[in-house]
C-alpha cells in the first residue's frame, strides 16, 4: 500500500491498484481503482493506522460503531455474509 499507492499519491502521481476483497479469498479484487493526487488523501481500513505509515499520516480518526452496524456495512460492501471472516 505504501510503495504502490501512498508514496506515489503524495508525490503527485496518479495510481492504479487492486483493492482488498475478502470475499475473493486471495485478498485482492479483480477490479482496478484509479486515484489522482489530492491535497487530502483518505485511507481507511484496519491497517490504515499501522505504525509503519505514521510518517505519511497526519491525522487518524477512529469511527466507533456497534458490532451489528459494522457487520451490516461489511456485508453491503463485500456483498457477502461475514461468517467466514470470523472463522479466521
């Protein structure tokens, strides 16, 4: 993520990448996402606050919602149920 997406965006370059998709089992979606540089870059996800990214992240925001809402949002986003996620 850092090398392929964040660093180029910060340097003002347009990037393309395969987003994560749990439902495909290999982790990456077949679709390609294109992002253009911007003054503000929003990075979300469970790994977005890793210490290794701390030098490129200026602000971290934690959105705390109930497990039911998280599960519902996950299922809408991944178009699948989350039972398999809990088997890991």
